């Protein structure tokens, strides 16, 4: 039964680490950009859009489609970075258990 107690202790430690990682992630801001930085946006750790910055040179008449495309590209960039950050945090939480059967893939 000593092994079961040890396993339970590890599970409790992992749960505490997971909660800590989730709290850090909630406070994380990830910036994505497109068009050489002409469009930048910030996603919160939850995926919520927090800020959008558009270079004024793009605000000319007839540039709407370009601006829209750059916003989508900047969002995709930020989302990719956010997912990488989330995966890294979760791998850190899982520690030596990462990749074991029954553990989520990160």
C-alpha cells in the first residue's frame, strides 16, 4: 500500500501544479503580428482578444480587405503562440508522467 500512498501524493502534487499553471496562464498575454508588425493583437491566456493595434497607414480607403486579412493572420500567429505556451506549461505540470498512457497529449 506504500506505493498507492506515494501515487496519491504525486497525484495531489500534480493537481496543485496544474492549478498553479492555470493561474499563470490566465495572467499570460500573448502577442501576434502580421504585415511586418503593421497589425498586432494580444490574446489573454484564456484565448480572449485583449487588444488590437493597426498601423495608421493601413487605415486609408480601399485597404479594408488587407486590414481584415492581416487581423486574421495576426490572430492565427497569436493563437499558435498561445497553444505552444499552454502545451509547454502542461508538459511541465505532467513532468515524468507526460506521454504515459491515460495522460493527455500536449
